[in-house]
């Protein structure tokens, strides 16, 4: 039986732009992003496929960050604290 990708916890340092849609779908975020229902965990703007920057875990959730360097640089700060 073939194991589905992304089910086990692993560290991913980068996802190629060509694989982004597949990756977001595999972690259950693609429909939310395409529907315009995702916001940057740092600045609060709506994140779509054009301005997507990164994802990070916090508690039991995966959070999304936009592409702004100022938001990406604050991911470590955002991971600390309660969900």
C-alpha cells in the first residue's frame, strides 16, 4: 500500500512553486485559500495563491502567513503562545 505524502510529521524547508497547490491540498488548506477565507496570522490580510508566503504549526493548527518579508520574519514569534 502506498503511503500518502505529508501524513507524518516532517520538517519541510521549502516547497517548489509548482508543487504548492498539491502541498496545500494535502494539508487541507487549498479550498480555504481558494475561497478567500484564509488570513495572514501576522498582519491579517487575506492570503491567496498569489500572496501566499508560508505555513507554520501552532498548537494543533496550521497557520498561514502572507509573502511580506515582515510577516515571514515574525513566524518564530507567532509560534510562541496559546492558539
